C-alpha cells in the first residue's frame, strides 16, 4: 500500500482564496467596517438635514400660523445688537394693557401705515383725553421716538427672532408673503417626510 500523504495547507499570498488581491479575510473585515462607518455617517447626515428642514418649517411658518402671529423683516440697525438688520421677526398680537416698561413692541408709526417699527418701551404717557400711550426708543439710538404710540398702532410683541433670515423672506415681498411662506413650508416638510420614509425602508431591509 502506498504511503498516505497529508495535504499541505495553502500558503497565503497577496491574493485571497477567491483569487482576488487584498489580503484575504482581514481585508474583507476592514472593508465591512469601512462600509458601516460610511453608512453611519450617511444616517447622521440625513438626520441633520431632517432637523434643519423641520426647524425651518416650524420657525418660519408653522409656529407663526399656529400662534396667530405676523412676520416682519428688520431693515435698520436701530435695535442692534438685539435685532440687527436682516432679522426675521415673529410678532405675536398684544394689547397695550399687556405691555410694561422695558418690553419690545412692534407698532405702526402712523395708523394704517404699512411701515412698522420695533422699539423698546422706555416710558408711558397719556393723551389729553386720558388715553394711555407708549414712549419708545431704539436700543441703538440716543433719542426717544418723536411721537407717542397709541393703542391702535400696536401690532404686538416679538415672540422670537431669527438673524439674517429676513434677507431671504423680504425678497418675497409683502403682498404675497403669507402665501409664499406657506408654500415654502410645504416644500420643507415634503423632503422631511421623504427622508423618514426612506429611513424606515432601509431599517426594514437591514432587519
């Protein structure tokens, strides 16, 4: 009978057992880890985009509409650094009786005017008939506003502000501002829903 010969184990070379270069199992493990890192980075990027879109939709349209607020753009630096030019303001309706010294108020300089100002209350006064008025001044100015503010001129108090965004929203104009802002919100929410659906589908496939 012939002598049994024990087969020798294959020698590792620069090719793996499938004939491909790359160092075998160790290289495949590194490649899997690399793909997992890229996948994780992609998920975090999608999450960051989703959060940005959601906050934009909430801050620019959804919250103002839900609270009955109006939106304005600051065009001067009279309230800098509190509100610099280009700030997007969300103003909640407020009555004169709700205001106190030191509050910031948005008002029409003249009744019926399209122009509005947002200044700080530095005092109170009264008309000859006893009607209560506000004395206002910009934080970045040295003199009070020339005329007292009457109740019918008051638009409200700023609810919150977003710096620089006003430059973008002012490009929409005043006439169709609400319509365009609503359409913008729909455009922001749409990608959010798409990202959520795609994320759920990926998790189902991975599971």
